[in-house]
C-alpha cells in the first residue's frame, strides 16, 4: 500500500515542491490550501492519480477533521506524514503592524500548526512509523528586528515540536522540526507595512542569502530518515545557529540591541 502524506500550503512554495517529490517517490499526496486555482495546478503538477486536493483554512479545526477523514479513507486508512507547512509573514516594526496582521500570523503560523497536530495525531498513532513534520524557520533560532511576531510564532513551533516529540514517542510517532533560512517562495512577497516594497526587497538590499526551494525539500526528506528532531535548511541558517549558541553577544550587537 502506498504511503500517504498530507501537506498544508500545498499549492505553492515548499509545500508544492515537497508534494512533487513525494509523488515522484510513489506516495499518495493530500494537498491542502486556501487557493483553489493553485490547488488545481498543483494536482496537475503531481498527477491526478497521485493525490487529492482539500480547500481549507488551517485555522479551522472542523475543516481539518473533515479533510483528514476524507483523505485517510482515500489513502486506505494511512497517514504516514503530516507536513504542517502553511505559514505567512509580515515584515516591519511591531508598532507598525495592524492588529489583523498580528492576529493572522499568530493564527496561521501557530494555531494552525496546533490544530493540524491535534487533528492528525489519532491517524498518525494508527499508522506504523508515522511522522509529524512541523515547518518552523531559522527565525525561531534568534529574534530578528522587523519580524517580531513571525519570530515569536516560529520559536513557538520549535517548542511545540520539542514537547510533542516526548508526548508521541510512546506511540511510535516521530516529530521533526524543519527550520529553513530564507527560501525563494511566495512568502518573500510579504509587504512591508507602510510601503510598496516586499520582504524580498529588504533581503536583497541587505545582501541576505536566499536559497532555492529544492533545498528545503531535500532537508525534509533527509529529516524523515533521521532520528534528530531539528533540521536547518541552508548554510546561513547553520551559521546562525552556531553563532546564537556560542556567540550570542555578536548577534545582539548586529541587531543594534544594547548589551
């Protein structure tokens, strides 16, 4: 029987690239997103025989329950991997972000991940050697100025993954946390508050490294075969993790935070 993976944010970016890879490897793929046109194109890209689409908002727990019930039935009762990938970013100072922008980041990036884990756990427990894969970010390693709420949600996803690893281990469910550096996906089109510029513009002006989406997918597949919980995407992210651990004062100075 084919293994089954359910992917949120599956219509673009990391989710879509991972879906293509899973389908190529012979998996049955569930594609979830809020973009109907994107979902149709994504299913065409992986081949209609290799998956199914689910128009849903990750903030809606009822939608989660309905989608996973239908998907696991189509997959023969299996859920080998839940890839909790959907997320958004709003760049800018905290004082410049609207209440709606703050709430959307908290709801999608954190509450959506929690809702997905809660809905998926019963199915994961029924599937031998299953895995819960949460996509966090290198923004969960050290808090960057101009990304306070985004960083807060990604720190939270790291903590959630750490707790769930211990909670689910007795049931044989592994938990992985993927932490990408900046990846060339539509999330980089996030607008800067009070400006016509995008997050990608800010990054390129600062000569910040941006990695291809294929590196994130490669890391996800390596993580599935690894016993480690956390997996960083990109050399710049690994360097950040090293500096954050051994030279935290350097990061503070670079962020213009007084010691």
